[in-house]
């Protein structure tokens, strides 16, 4: 069965600092990978996704993620964090060919200090 | 384009009472999902519809939960009777074929 681990429950960064959120997955083949963001009281919004090809994917709001097969990781990065990035971030995995069968990690809460 | 609409946004009930949540997906999206999100956790799939057909309901507790998607558009999720442990956020999502889900804002249920 597929699974996702987000090792960091809570991360605090200063505004303007760089950010990296970790995601590790367990799956027999190369899966589809996703990052979603959830602001308080809101639903989840898709930031970016990886299906195949270039292992560095660009998303919305200045985020990017890198797929590393050897490490079974799909870490999310942003070079300069803005206060509005404070939210909860979820990594998700799905079987290749089926973006509808998502399994989510438990999330990382991001706090941004002024 | 309107997003996924859910109502109510908040619901407080006493245990053993019934409760229902409604979802209107994005127009043209054939796939509809109901997810459960407990505090501090990621969403967990309860049921997935392809048009009117429930194609994945393996995680739906069928003794107290039921769902329907009449005419392949709107959907209702019901709990009867509710238990204290059902307090959570219930998320509806929809998608066209081959695309990751678009989520609604959720219904926060509190069972007293």
C-alpha cells in the first residue's frame, strides 16, 4: 500500500527566508506526486504535481518541488517566504495513471515570523 | 468559474442525532469525492463517485454513514446516528478525468 510521510509537524521561518518542506513516500513504482496547501477554514489548493519527465516542477505562488527517485522524496521549496504562505501543507501520492486515488501525508504546519 | 460548494460550513449536533452534508461539484466534473479530515491529519477518502456510481467506498463506515449522488451532479453525505468521534471536517472534492481533485471549503462537524 502506498504511504506518505511528512517528518516535520511544524516549521517556523522568518519572512524572506528560504523554505523546504520534506515529503517521503513509499510505493512500489514511480507514483504521481502532489503538494497541496490549506489555509485556515479553507479547502485544499493544489500547488504543483509531478507525473513524469523533468524532476524539478514549478507550481503556483513561487513554489517548486524536486522528485528524487533514489531517496523516495518530493520536497517542496520556496526561495523567499511571504507572510501569506503561513498555512498547512500536505504532500500526497497516487498510483501512476490515476490522479484520483490520492493518499495524503499528515501535513506540515508553517508559521512565518515577521 | 465557481468552485466546489459545500453546505453547511459548520454544524453542531448532539450525539445520536442525524446530520447531512451537501456538495455541489464544479460543473462538468464527473468524479466526486468525500474526504474526512481529523484535526492535525491529512484528508482520508471516504467515497469516490464516477458519475452516479460509487467506485470506491471501502473506507466508508457503512453502519452509520451513507452517501448518494443522484443524477451524477450534487451529492449528500449522511451520518446516522452521529458519535463523538465523528467530529471532524468533511471535505468534498471533484475532478474531470485524469486530474487531481479540486477541494471545497469543507463542513466542520462538532458532535457534543
